[in-house]
């Protein structure tokens, strides 16, 4: 009997390469695991078992992850698979082509067995779409797995796969990574190819149990796509090699309040102070400091861009399925946000984009004095299922949602990389992630630091559910 949850994706790929296990066995074990746990957590919403079985038995598997099962978030085009975006509008749509990222994921040898749940179009920090219902946290099903990559994070935390595709436009990799006790790297703007995104807020990568899985996947997928509007600096060497490299003595600033000095939940304060102490124990210079950010100005500018992205979605996506925009196709929150976004002027949009560029300069200046900024990932532990579901008052919803995620959008607005690291669990045995920001293009330093943190405080042995075994 072999406990497959003791292996990360790199480890499973090594077993396949050594012929100690067959891809078909891994795929069947993954399908079995989905059937065992998915009824409890609702992480996987599309089954792609037949295609996965065919690929697992093919002679053409190659790449660094050849034969390893994988899950795609239901916000990425994957040829031949349904794409709903968590919306009833797209419930019958099947992708005709791969996105550039999906094509690279295929070439890495990963075998996609299904697609994971997301909130409608990924616009919320929870995963509770009307189309599929809520994804639940494997650590406690009364709580959210986070969003918008909640299905991906719940699947990894429940041991279905060792890593899964995820995307992040305002924290959607790091929020569920924090809620589910995983490693989640929001990469630099332009690091991976991205479906057309003229604002550059969103990136696509993964959530994983191990740091090296995240690094190895990024090695397989990074680089410019044809016509990409943003291009990150080329890495000096492989990201996988950075995981075991010495980060040197880093200058780490940290804060345990919000950017405007408001208090947060004691568990999150304890988590960030614990992480700061751990970094100091590892030999880094750590002190309290924060970039000067006008939170209201930032919130106003980010809201303009975020709402207009929703407007674009509810305007363009119906055309893909031969329909006209109509509120009956969308959740009430999505439609209301889209209508507000439609009301913004071009001057307001350009003003918001200009503010984001100024903010990027503010962060670049901050990083002339520090190598890393450490914050909590969230302002309080995972919220309960239903706590952040839209109840008709947009102002109150925005207050609650923004109040829970005051830190993560900064990386999206400025394009810098940031990672949520699972170093802390509270007394209720819920994960509390901490977040590390680095200068634009510097995933290398984050991977080096993460490797040392993982070595000093291993987390992958903390399992949220029963182990999957294979005879």
C-alpha cells in the first residue's frame, strides 16, 4: 500500500520516470479520490475521466510532469472541455481551443482529469456560485475554501491532486491557499501567458502543497505568448533551482495591521508575528515597516478597473454563446457590478490606471530599502459558508469583502509577485497564511525564502482529510 499524499507532483513524476508506478494507476487513484471526497467538498465540477484515461495509456507522454494527474480551474480555456466560468450563461459551452497556458500545461506532461469550481467569473474571494454550489474547506466543511480558486485549493488540500491550476486577479490564488493550508504564488505580471487582459491585474499559475511543485511548473509554463502586452524579465536560472538556493540575509519589513493601521483578527496577528520571528531566527533582518498607501484612493481606483473588467465579461461572453447580455444569465452581484462599471468614463479609467502606475512606483521605491514585505494574507481566518454571499446591499458586501482581503490586491495592482505560505494553524485547526511580497520580476527571492521556510517549518505532512492509498 502506498500513500500517494506523501508525494508531491515532482515526486510522482519521478516515480513514473522510474517505472515504479504507471500513469494509468495515478489517474485511476485520482478518480477514486474524487469520488470519495468530492461529495463533501464540491471541488471538482467537471469530470474529464475518459480523456485522462486515454492519455495515461498513450505512448506519447513526455515533459517534466509526465503522467501526473492535474486539475484545471473552470476559468481557463482547455480544448474539448466545458468552460462555464461558474456562470449559467456558459453552462453549455465547450472550449474549441486551448489557451496558451493550457497548451504549455499539456506539454509539461500533466494529465487533466477535471475542472474545479470557481465563483462566477472569479470576481469574489469565496467560491459559492449559484451554478454549482459552494466549495467547502477540507479542514472544516462549515468554512469557505476561499476564492476564486477555491475548488483548486480544496482539491489539493483534500489530497485529490498534489497541485492544481489557479488564477489570481485580486488574491484568488493566495486567498484559498491561506484558507486551505497550501503554498500559493501569485507570479509577476507577464511571467506566464494570459488570455487577453489589457489591465494586467490577473495572472495564472497554481496552488500546491510543496514549494518545488510551484517552481517546477513555472519553469514549464513561463515566457512570452505571441502578442502578450506584458513581459516579465527573464529568470537568470530555473525557478526549481532557486528553491534550494541560499537567499542570503534579507531585509524584511512586516506589518500586523492593515495598510491604514486598522486592527485585524488576533489569529492573523499571531501568524504574522510568528512568521517574522521565524525569519529572524533564520538570520534575516526583520523590522516593522510599511509602504505609505492611501487605502481609500487605492480602493477607489481598483474598484473602477475591477468593475469594468466585469462589464467587459458580461458584454463579450454572451456573444461567444450566441446570446445578448441579459440579467437572467448572471448572478445578481455580477450584473449589478457590470452595470456600475458601464457607467465609468474613459477619464475615470485612465485616472485609475495612472494611480496604479504611481502605486507601482511607490512599491518599487519601498523595495530599495527592503527585499521583502511580510503581511497576513487575510485579515481574519476563513469565513463560514454563506457569510460573504451577496445579500443585495453592494456597499455592505464591498465593506465585508474588502475588509477580509485588504492585502492581496496590492500585488495585482502593481504587478509584483507575492506568495501565501502556510506556516500557522489556529486553535480551531484552521490554516492562517502569511504573505510575502517581492519586487517586480523577483520570484527567485520568494522561492529561495519559501524553500527555507518549508525546510524550517514543514507543512505538507499536515493533511486535511483521509489519505489516498494505492495497492
